C-alpha cells in the first residue's frame, strides 16, 4: 500500500469506527458485531503504526468508548478504568505469554475467568458500606449511578466479614437472559422497539432516571477486580475469594492455570458450556494472578500488559435469503422477517431471521437470493450479520420494504424519529384487531378466563367481535356454537367477562392497548389523573407532568383520544359497567395537608426510601411530579441530588426543602 492509499484507508476506517462507536455507546443500537469492529480497529492501528505520519490524537484508536450521559453527575475514577485488548486465536494468547516472559524472569500463575457481556461498573466501599457506583464513562470519569446500582439485589450495600476499610471493586452488570426475554416481549406488546441484546438492555436500564424501574428490571452483577492500597492478599484469585466472603457475587468458574495448555482447555470447555449459563458471556479473560507482578508490568495507553481477553467467535453460517415476509403487530408496527434456506446453526435448524425494521434492510443492502451470514449471539434469535457481496448475482433485486400493509393493503406510515413502519388502519386491519383483543383479555390486563387466542380467532371469523367492546355484547348462543366449545366453557367466558367489571381502572387503562401505555405508565396515569375523563382532557403539559411520561407517550395518548372510534369504544365499555376511575378508599393516616402541592423529590433519603416518600406525599394529598417547572411547589432534596435538578430549581426559585421540613409540613 502506498502513502496515498494508506491515507485514504485510514481516513475511511476512522469515519467508520467513529460511526460504530456512536451507534454502540450513544444510541445503543450497534450495527456491526464486536468481531467486525475489532477487525476494523486492528486494521486502523496497524496502518497508524506503519504510517506514523498520519497519527492523530483524535483518532478512534486513541480512546475507549464513552457512555457518559447528561443526567448523571460525573465523577473522576480513582484508578483509570481501562479496557482489555481482544484476541481471537490461541496463537495470540501464546504471543501474549511470550511478551510477558520477555518482561519478567519470575515464575507466575494465570487466572482464567469468564468475560461477562454486560456493562462495567466500579463500586467504592468505605467502612463496609457501598458509597459510590460509577460507570466506565470515558475511562477517566464516569456517571455516578449509585442510586440505581443500590437497587441491584446481588450487590451488597453493607459488607460482612473482615473487609478493608476502603477499596474499589469492579464488575459487570448484567440482565439475565430470562429477564431480557420477558422485558422484550413486554416492550413489543406496547409498541416499543425491543432491545438488541441483554447488554444494551442492561446499560439502558442502568441509565434510567427512575430507580424504581431499575429495581423492577432485576439486574444482576458479577464482580471480578478488587483494587485498593491495603488488600489482604497479593493473589487476584485469592482476593476474589475474599470478596466472596464479604458478600459479593463472584463467578464460580474462575480457575488458576499454570500452563498455556491449561488455559486452552479452559477456553475449549467454556466455548460450549457458556451456553448453559443464565447470563451472556462473550469470551474469557486471562490475567496474571500476582497483583504485585501486575503492577510491575503496568499498562500500555489503553490496556493492562498483564491481562488479555479471548473472545469467543459467535457461531456463524452462510445461507441463502429466499424471501422477506412482513408481520403486523398489535400496534400496527411492521416487522420484516427473512426467510432463509434452512441451515444448521448451533444445534438448531434456522429458517428465519428477524430483520427488525427498514433501516436494517437498508444498511445490510439486502438483495433477494443473497448469500447471507447468519449468527446466533447472545440474542438467541438468529440475525443476519452481513451479505457475501462477492457471490451476489448481478441481476438480483434489492429488497424493497413494502409500502402497503400485507394484511389490509393500507398505505404504511413512518412516524418522525421512529424506526418502525406502521399500518395506521387500527380498527380495520385483522391482525391489529385480533392483537388488541388478545391484549385486552390477557392476564395482566382484564384477565378473561377461558378466552384465548383460538377463540378470539373464531369469534373474529364469525364476525361476532370487531373490537373490545363487542366482547361484552356476546351471548351464550353466540359462543356455544363455536368449534370445540360447550355450554360449560361458554358460561365460564361470560362469567369472567362479567367479573371483569371489578378490574381496577389502571388495568382497564392498560388493557385499552394505547401505544406506549404499558403497565407502569397506566398505573402512574391512573394514580395521578384518577379518571378516564381527566386523561382524555389532559393537555400535553399535564400528561408530561406525570412521572415517567415523556412527549412520545403523551402524544400517543392524545392521538388515541382524538379518534372518535376510540371515544365511542370507551362510552360502550362504560355502559357495560367497566371501571373508568380510581376507586378511592380512605387510607389510614390520610390527610389533605399537601393538597394542591406539586412536589418533586431528588436524591436518597434518611428516613424514607424514595418510593415510601412518594407514597407519603400522596397519602397527604400531594402530587408527585418528575420534572421541575414553574408550577412545582417544592423540591425535596436528599443526598446525592441530581445537579441539573438543583440548578433548575434554583433558577425557577422553587423552594428547596429537606425530608424533615416536609414532615413538618404535615406535622
Ligand atoms: S478485567 C484492567 N475481567 O470486559 C482490566 N473485565 O474489554 C479490567 N469484562 O471493561 C477488566 N468480564 O467491562 C475483567 N472477568 C472479567 C471481565 C471483564 C467482562 C469486561 C469489562 C471490561 C471489558 C474489557
């Protein structure tokens, strides 16, 4: 390669890597897998070494990615949080070993551990108490996410045993596969884009502003690195065992190795066994055990000399793309699915792969008949990674996203800022109608016993139901005649519909199937606005004043009520006796001392948990709000209050009070 060619290639690689860094760290929507990213990075580093005249302090090779975000206080790391260099072959591990042996004559041991594929965290403990949790950020400083991390049950808030007075411990926060799958199906239910993989879901969750939602997401954490000045042992492995006795979750699958062969055995063993683990792993980390020797060897600019990551190669096969079909969800979102020539991958026959949305098809530049690479990573559902361009037939047709709904032929729309295409024919498109009915009767919504998707299908085919209100017009004679239905089952369905009149308002609201109104949002709306009339008449500002509700959700609610057919639906359901307001029962200790006050709480408190404090405010008639506006009556400030909130409150001259002062307001 001559100088000019190198310059061109370097500038191309830098652009590409910057783009992928942004997709990964900022947008949380990676377009390429780690392996491809690392290959591009390795090529860039190689060229930059070969042609030092093109070096650049701002090249993507010079930095570790950043996950810093605006809303959290940023704090400097006491010890830099560097990443590891990645390898993919045993030869590279051999080279790593040789590099170390050139730097030291002493005999030493290695430790092999699993490389957990989540989001990294650094925890500080002082006198046995968790005092701070910080994300990696740019390696120098990270986001203070202490209040969110405190919700993770496997992270001890108070240590046991004989721990050092002050130390840091680092590890990985993960979302177990089972929780990830449940979370994604819930998101798809309400029309939200699912997370691409458990890692994105974990990092997205950790950055949520509301720690009660973080708590409900059931994150988990494995710790793998103890740092400090007065640690009880020299050995990294031994320190981890100590950490285990202090109450940390340490992987059981960590092993000391003396030889390269033992390391390779560990790699082979876990390449398969990792598939049985409840959380995602993407490789093995090999570290020198002695922390004294670690210190002697030190770091290069980006990573330690005493450790290396071996990345598992995701299983990948090549197969033919036969066609693309399109599925219509309950909310009208269209999901493209690739139909593949059946192929064996990681033990199962793969025939289909999700393509997510039109952007994915475009970025892959898919053509019909393409030979595509399919991979099964942590995400379980196979996906197309890339196209073998060399084998593409010159006459092949590009895959063009459909313009009309495959089910009802309505022109599709794409909303601003969203990646999905929608069929807007909410009330006339069969899968949307059936999907809405299925959602309405589901366990978490109206919980109509005896009614399932098969019966819904039959009722739809017989033209007996076209919307959720029609369910309440059903008669015994309508149902009894359906296939495989007897009088007993039919009566059970009618009874269950009848008792659904007792279902609390928040669940009825969820059952309506308004886009983005999931269980949590419905609960918050119902508790705050109390009745369907209040919600229907709320302005955008009133809706966004409710905790958890942003512009996107508020707009979706307003649009839903703007539709006459939806309002008619509510009228009919009301006539059938469904609950459309919060039933208020007098609670013990209830007063109206905070009536008319909009209160925002920020930080952590001594006497109350955040949720209890909010419940206390409600008990005394106050309203909890999540964002500060000129209308906010008080900001109740706890420890570690968010700096942006504090600044805004001061700017708007909102009175800032303590937990005790709030108590005084209610005597
Ligand atoms: S040790 C200085 N051990 O992988 C090295 N890292 O690319 C400190 N990771 O940022 C890291 N499992 O988020 C270490 N058993 C393990 C790991 C691990 C996952 C992550 C960690 C780190 C990244 C390095």
